[in-house]
C-alpha cells in the first residue's frame, strides 16, 4: 500500500508563498500521474495541478501563473510551490497519485490558510 504524506501547510498572509511537499513511501516512477487537489469548507474537492509521468503539467485556471507543480525522483517527493496567495486559496490540500493500474492513492491533507 502506497502512502502519501503532505507537509508544508500553514498560515500565510495574502501575497505570501508556501511550498507543499508530498512524500511517497514507494517510487514515484510507479505513477502515471500525480496531482494536488484542494477542498475548501462547503465546497467540492477540486484539481489544483497535475503532472504526468512524461512531465506534462496542467493547472486550474484560478492558480495559473501563481502555482508550480514539480517532482524530485531522487527524493520520491512531489511539490507545489504557491506564490501570490489569495484568501480564496484557503483549503485543505491533498496529494494524489495514480498508478498504471489506475489505482489512486491519497494523502491525509494539509491545511493552507491565507489571511491577514
């Protein structure tokens, strides 16, 4: 069973930055795609950013130009660099990974709060 562990969330002022990390218990080579999702109170979980095994990336329109998804194969870790944060970015952020059998794994989530 693959385990995904997020870290890096916290409280930040509007306009600030955070880096989220998703540490994988196995090798990230086993995943066809990885991504970050978020869920704000009272809202559905939504895709924030995703990266394929070939390195192709996709972003939600609301975060384009502000967030960057990346991964480090040597560290078996995926990252989400978040800049110019806005109050509407406040949510629990979840790491997701899908293997070549289309089995998905989720992390436990990390809280990001953007507030002055």
